[in-house]
């Protein structure tokens, strides 16, 4: 039983509050006694019950400067505050507040970090640059797993074969020459497809780029370099073949043009004939390299005119049918910058690569399917292409020999030495340099002729104006003399002044119209005419 003091107190509390709420947090030592009721709230807090509502979520807290006594302040208007709160809630603004200012739970991050820490890190033995190049060049296959990508490469999938940049990347020096330091690190993860040896460490513990490097470059290192070169060559040799044959065909067309161009020969004959006429000792022929030197032989009358300017004018006015030789040499202009030595080196390199590729497939590292990876299908994919490439290589070699023979013949035909490397290299260039200088002289000659034509036209125009002015002055003096004679005759005959004035007006109008039509700008002559007429009228 409780002491009487406690029992009396509890009775009073029961009378005040008949339904007290039990407190479950009370300890077992006083479980028999009911807890005292909470004290009543202050009246100002009860009024603010509407605005004291807060979000169920944990939001970022604002540190207020609190107003303790809100009576007689704007904060005492609980009705307005309640309306504002209702509008904010109905307008969805409070939901936006929950989204923008909620406190993010860091427990998930901590758990995630713990998982990442527990997860083993993948290894990477490749240099950073090489690993990045793998990601850049093989990004198009990033959706494939390592095993799927390796299978595509070994199967010579069309998606791999059509991607020339990837094939070129497989031929990089870093992928074909494996340093010893990297070889030692990859050895525990490697497998031998010939002996069936398994890796002592799991390749899955390596990064993606390291796994691709391991499966292709390291495990297939016995023939990976040869395989990459042959595969790239078989995918690109046709383009190289057509590019080289196109250049050879352009040379053949230029050689044929020079052989059949009678107009060019006539131009050379004209230059040769006039030049031999000028020289004390004639020559039997001239080399093409001497044609551009003709611009240095200047005229004795005008230093701006050279011998080639003179030749151009002679051909243009006296041999108009020969002057079109410039149009015949357009095909030669197309190959003027083409180096035959470089073309010869490219053709030799092409035939050498094809020959080596055919050897690797027939007798080299790619000849025995047993020495290749079981999934590697390169022989079935390129065997037909190697036979076709061998045929193309033979055709290109034959075409080059024919072109070379034709060049020697045309060089000899124009008086050059085909065995001289410099003459052979500069043959087409000498012709086009002469054409360029000839065109420049033609342009300068035409400009000079146009200037002379304009000068002559102006000269004729000035002479014509002087002649007109002279005629006008003569006509005015004649009219003045006629007027003086008429006046004297009228006075002698006794003609009245009215008729005299009328005739004078007619003459005045005739003189004025004549002056206006022929020399309207000659004010001095007009003034002299008026003065003379007034003097005659006075007489």
C-alpha cells in the first residue's frame, strides 16, 4: 500500500483528470504508482498549434533568432498564419521543400563503401597510355564482354574486318612486341592452347583492357603479329592497288599526249629556228630544261620584254592553230607534281607485302592450322583473298614495267637521257614549268596590248575634240563677219530698224543654238559673241 500522502495526491489528480495515460517507460521499482499527469501547456503555445506542424521527414534545420513573447506582434495572428500554411500545403510547395532540403541518409553510402572495400580490386599491369588506347580504339565494342570480343576477333567477324582503324590498332608496336617486364606479370594469368595448360591465377581479376591484351596479344604471341599484318593487308590491298594503277594510267595518258602532240613540236621548232638564227653557232637540238631560261634574254628596246614574250606574240598572231598546244598539255599538268621515284617505291612495297603475306599463309606461321588457336578462322577467311591479291600484284608489276618503258621512250624522243636519274625525274616538270612561264608571258603581253589599245583610243578622242573646238571657233567668226556686212548693207539700202532687229535676232538665235550644240562649255567664246553683236546693233 502507498503512503497516505501519495494516495491523497493521486486522488486529487484523478479528480482533475479522470483518464490519465500510463507511462510505459516507468521503472519496475515504482510500477505500482501511476505517473503524474503532464503540466498544462501555456495558452500561447496552444494557439500556435497550426503553425507548429512540421514535416515527417528529416529536413535541414534553420537556426532562428527566437521571439519569446509574441503577444501584440505580427506573429500573434494565428488565423493568417494558418491560412498561409494551408495554401502552402495545398499548392505542393511543402512537398518541394521536402525534396530540396531533406537530409540524405549517409547509411547507404557507408554500406556501399563497405561493400566496395570488401570487393577485391582488379589488377592492371599495362601502362596507363596503353590501357587508355584500348578503351579509345575498342570503345565501339564496349557492350561486348571480353570473351565475346575475343571470339569475334578470332572468328574474323565482319564487324571486326570492316573496322579498319581497329585492324590498324592491332598492328601497333606496343601490341606486337611484349616487354619482358610485362610478360613476367602476365605469365601466371596466361593459358596455352597448344598444351592445354590452365592459368594459375584467374584472368577475371584483371582489368578489361588487361584481359583483352592477355587473350589476344599474349596468349597468341607466337603468331599474333603476323596475323594482324596479313589481316590488315587483305582488307586494304584492293584500295592501294586501284590507287597505284590510277596513277600509272595518268602517266600513260600524259606520255601518249606528248607522243601525239604535233602542236608542241611546232612550238619547239619555232623556238629552235629563231634561236639558231640569233646565235652565231647553231645547235642540232635543245633540251627541255633550257626553255625556261628564255625569259632572261631581254629585248634591246624594252627590258620588260623577253625572248619568250616575243615568241608568244609570234605564235599567237602568226600560228593561231599551234597556240592551242596549251590545251593538249592538261593531262601532263595533272602529273607534274607526281614523283615517279615515289610511285616506283610504292609499287615495290605493295608487291613485297603481298609476296610476304602469301608466303606466311602458304609456308609461314599461318600455314599450319594445328599451330593456330582452335577458334581462329583466319585461314578460311583470307585464303581466297591471298590468291586474288597475288594476281593483282602480278598485274601491277607488269603495268609498272610497261609504263616505265614508255617513259624511257618518250624521254629519248624529246632528246633527253632516260638513263640519267635527274633527267627522268624532271622530265614532266620541265615541260610544265615552260608552260607556266609561257602563260605568264601571254598574260603580260595581253595586258600590255590592252593598255596600248586604250592609249590609242584616248589619243584619237583627244584629237577629235581639238578638231571640233577648232571648227566651232571658225564658225563663230564667220557669223560675226556676216552680221557686220548685213548691218552695213541695211544702212546703205535704208532698211528700217525693225527688220534689221528681226534679222539680228534670227542670227543671234542661230549663233546661240550653234554654240550650245557644239561648245556649250566654252563660256569665253559665248561672251565674245554677245559683245560683238551688241556693238553691231549700236552701229
